[in-house]
C-alpha cells in the first residue's frame, strides 16, 4: 500500500482529510516535516485561508521545495481548495502574490455581479469536459461541496478536468500528469467525495 502524506503548513482541514482516507482503508500521515513528506508516495495539499499567508508558510518551512520535487519525480499530488490555488502562478487576493507555479495560471476573485453570492458556498454540480482518473465512477451532475471567493483561471484549458456553473463555467478540478486538484472539498462531499479520494489513493 502506498504511503500518503498530508502536508501540514498550519492552514487546512488536515484531520478531516485523514479521517476520510481512513474510512476508505487508506493510511495517511499528517506532517510538516520536509524529510518525512519527501518519502511519501503521494501527497495531499489541503488549504483554507488566505493565499499570501499560505504561500509564505510553505516557503518558510521549505515545503514548497518538497512539493516541486514530488511533482518533478512524477509522484501523485492532490491539491484541495486553497491547496489547488497555490499550485498556480499567481494569486490576486489583497495584492499580487507568486504561487508555486507548478501550473501556469491565475487565481482571481469572483466578479461583482448582481445576485451572485460571494463566497461561492454550498453544493454544486460537476461537469466533465474530459475524462480523468480522479472521477472514475463519478456520474456527471454529481454534487460536491464548495466554499471559496477566488477561483483558478488555468493558462491551458486542457488541464481542466471538471467545471461547475456559477453562473458561467468555473474550474472545479484540474489534472496534468500526476498533478490533481479540486476546488471543492472531497472530504466534505459525502459519498461522492469519498469516491474521489479513493480514486486518488488507488492511482498507481
């Protein structure tokens, strides 16, 4: 069984992700230690909070180096919510901040549109523009749980693995090689979320 490391940089639903994986029979450890995480077969980067604070903490703890080395070694990585946004080039929250730049693109705020509630919070239905191992066995229009005020605009539309309408298409998940990420919270998305986490745990 592969080892799954959950990256602890002080900003994320770490235990809830770990508990969800344990329900599936997958072993996962939580750590902020670069050495321990560098030995994991797979990494999960959760995140809740502000982009700038998160990227600062990753760099201060040198976990940004661990994440890049993990991706360079073609080992599976799953970003969740803010963890997805951090993978991109820049975040526009309260300024302009450099991200991990593992994936080219921007993280921008929902526009001020009459009737559009920000943050986007609650359940929304997935659309799949292309197949992705993360969503094996997940039906189109399956509902998952979101809470976010910013969303990603990838430079390459081909990495978009799932979208939701709010009210125009918004990137809900990405996949490039062994890099996966979801804007929604699979650990809060009941049976559909558990299926998605199981699919990640089963990736060879």
